C-alpha cells in the first residue's frame, strides 16, 4: 500500500468530496446544532465512534488565557469528536477543525451565501473556508483511506469543536481526557497562500481598555467651553496616556525580539491603540465625564502572558502616578481578552510529516508563516502539551477578516485532502 493508491482514490472521489462540502455549506444556516448533527453523521459514516459535548464556554477550564463575558457567546456550544481505534503500536493523531464562522451577514455578497456556488474553480459560501473545508478535508481523507483498506496502528481523532466568540471547544474536549501524540489544525489560511505555508507558531494577544475619569467644571451655566479649564478634560489625559503607551511600545520593540517576526515585519511585539471614545458628537460644549482607550497588544511565544499583564498594569499605574489628576484618579484597566502564544519546533516530527506530505502532493515545500496571532493552534499545546501544525487549501475573502463572497479553490481543496491522507498514513501507519 502506497501514497499513490490513496491519491488515486481521492481523485476518483473528487465530485463526492465537493458535494459533501457543498452539503455542509447548505446546512450551515440551519444553526450549529443541525450542522454538528450532520458532521456527526458523516463521522459515523467514515467509521468513527462519536462523542458529543454541549456546554457553556464559561465552564471550560483554561490555561494561560481569559475573556470577559462581553467577548463570549453566552449560549451552550456544541463540540463533537470522532475516534478511529488503531490496531496498536502506532502514534496517535488528532485532526482539529471548527464548525462555526462569525454571525451570518449577507451585506456585500452578490453570490448566494448558502448554495455552494461553483465558479471558475472555486466554491463560494458562508463559512466554506472557516472551517467547513477543514471538516471535509478530514472526512474525505479518512474515507479514501478506508476505501483502499488502510488500517492505522495509532488512534485517529477527528475533532470538530466550536471556536468562534471564545467557545473554547478544543479545550473542552481536551479537558475530557482526549490525548494524542500530535495534532493537525486543518484550516484554510486567511493569507491566501494555501498549501504554500504552514503554521507552527502563533503570537499571544492581549485586548484591553483604559478608562480615564474627567471632572466637570464647578459652574452651572449651560455652555462649559468658557470655563472648561476649571475642570479636567479626560481627553487631554487620554492623550497623555496615549503618548505613554507609544513609549511603552517603543521600549518593548527595542527589548523584546523574536527572530521570525523581526525578519518578517521588523519587530517581535507590537501595540495598537484601536480607538479613543469620549463625549458625544451631539454635545460640543461640555467636558465629557470619561474617556476610553482601546488597545491590542501582540507578543511573542516566549513571553509569558501573566507576567505581561502585570507589566502593563504596573506601567499604567506608574504613568498615572506621574500626573497630579491621575495620581488621585488612577486610570483603570478593563481586561477584555488574552491568549498565550506558542511555538512548535520546526524540526518536530509532526512538522516534518506535514511538510513532507505537502511537498509530495504539490511539489513545493511549505514555509512557516509567523504572522498569525491568537490562532487555535495554541490550545492543544497549552492544555495538553500536544504539538500541533496548521495547514489548509487556497481560500480567500474570509468574512472573519472582513471579506465578502468567501471561497475555497477546489483543486487545492482536493490536494489538501491528499495531504491529510498522506500525513495520517505516515504518522499513524
């Protein structure tokens, strides 16, 4: 039994594999439960024993990450895992996908969202690349392996765990005790590079707000502009804090380096002030009561999230203490979300396995793209110490990144199925 046998079978099953992807695109608008029921049915069809988990995200035990309720979909989310038992004496592999995209929004689309329209070699549809294609990459690879009589020595797990809006489904299933010797995060990349790249690292991410109080002037006259200097404008203090955050970022850029990112974008960490909100556009005469600064901060895998949170808090306190008003009315940090970064060694066997598979199928060895932040690549590493590599077919215009008419290239999708099958054979055979 060799790789060419399964490649031929996947080519033979091409239309069936495309139709299965279209089927998921069409089921998607019926909701997460219906979609997961359909995926569970497919898992059983390809020979899996299926477990089903439904729970609130806030009940999931996390490690090195957090999110407040406003960043979470506070409904019970659905996660499924299919297991194929190996014959023994082989390495186990976990294939990870998620069934959920961002909430459906038809604005900007000229192609029907849920028909699975095929045009110029691409399938279009809401969530087709995020991550319905990943689901089918797993199932089609396993089915083709079944068809040629492949019997794995190691266990294979197909994990389809809700992820968007901090569902933490991967963590939930791992906390149930599922383990493997390695994992593959099967997901088309937002970069539109397809199988030219893999993910072996993800930066950490912090999202927070800084809230600064102001003070109205001690006068009762209607228009405050005339005597606003008798109060405290929180926008002025926000500008002071903004300048301090720029200095904080510049200091970090000088001292926190990470070679892959420094080589790619010139710095290993970065901070972005995303908005400053104060007052009202209809009130142009009064001192606003407060000002809020929104901040995103990425950091390299070797930097610890808990230590960084402490550094940010200490710095904002230090800046506050240097200003007479803020000393008495310190700026308040509202932490919204945080995730730890991770890195899988480029010479790890699972990285070699997927790189070899991609090179064999496409003729080109992939490179590791360091530009991803907050990728689900992190979770198996953080929760269970399972090394994990991400890859996927050529796709684009993902709604997650503000695109319209999300698509997957069908030739690359079939190639990605072949890559998945070869990796399973290589790792579990």
